[in-house]
């Protein structure tokens, strides 16, 4: 009997780690994770938790957000799992550069930062899908899943690159769903509300970050932020047969977070100096 696997990029901490633990429990998948090695203890904890559920877990260290990383990771995956074994692929990478796109008085993002951010958070979704297909790694009915957030609808200061990569990811999802649909696979984008992660702390630090954490619970109808566990449980649902008709979709899991109000409260518009 073929064992089915979940492939999770960015599996050591945050959303990726939560998804790894959840899908090992339900629907009961072995886990192949990749991480950049910045959180080795947390990665080992994920391995231990997955194995405690009776599932195999392979945690590979490398930069999954590059084309070379996708090739190396897919080779390691093939050796560990074998053909037609991947039931779920989750792209949970956060490696963005912040900065002005063009404001002359502030630090502008460089060409290298643009390339790194787009490779990690958008293009690598394509690189990995290509490599999985080349090695015949996707199981029948596989779910290929990107992750997004309400930043794609915002004008958050210094977040233009993040917004642009998430918009590109949404376009990639639609095209890949069209191309992979005849093979029986599904490609979707899960857009969930703000959750507390290490990446969030890095992106929104200082006074703006404090304002964010104060405002977010007040602009969500439920009066609180989403949890990593809630996101992970819904990913488990998407991996199952009951969600097979989702395809090429941007699935709103934000809890009705109102992004326009978020912008107005946290980053009020500043009038130009005369």
C-alpha cells in the first residue's frame, strides 16, 4: 500500500509547523519538510511530534525558495517517498524584503531584494510544481496549495513587495489549476487572516507592530485574531476528498478581516509637506 505524504516548505516554525503536525494527525500523512535551518530545535520538535503520531517525517535543510532548492528538495523527496506519493503540497515560505519601492527620501528595495522576494514567495511555487511533475511525485487527486493573506489587498507602508508576490501567486494558482486539472490535481490559494508568527514579528516590529496587534482583534468580527491551529485544521480539510471541488480558487479564510480599516487605523495617510 502506497503511503501518502505532505510536502511542506517552511516546516520548522509558524504556519508550516502547525500544518505538519495537523496533517500527520488528520488525514494521516507522512511529512517531508524543508527549512532554511534558522530554527533547528523547532524543526526537531516537529519531527518528534509527527513521529509520535506514527507517521514518517523527513526534515531537509535548504533554501526551498530558489530553483536550485526545488531541484535538490524534489530529488530528496523522491528518494524518501517514491513516485506518486505526494497527496498535499503546501508552500509556506516567508523571506521578504521590506522597503520603499520608489520614495526617494527612504531606502528603496534593490533589484537583488526584488528577485529574492519574488523567487521565495511566488516563483518557487512554480519551480516546485514543475519538479514534482517531472519526477511523477504527485499522487492522484493531489492538492497543491499556496498561502496568502489580506496584505495582498492593502497599501501597507514598505510592504509593496509582499503585496506584489501574493498577487503573482494568485495568478500562478489559476494557471496551474487549469493546466493540472486534466491530470486530476487541484491547485488553490488559501488566504487567511493575520496570525502571530515569527515572520509577523519581523515584518511588523516597533511602534507599528504594537499598533497592529492592538487593532487587529478589533477589526475582525469575532473580536480576535485567527490561530495557527485553525489554519492548519482547514488545510487538513482541503487535503481530503470532501473539498475536491475547490480548484483554482482563492479561498477566503480571513474571518472577514477588514483590510481597508486596518490600513486607516495603523498606517494613516500622511499629507505631503508643502
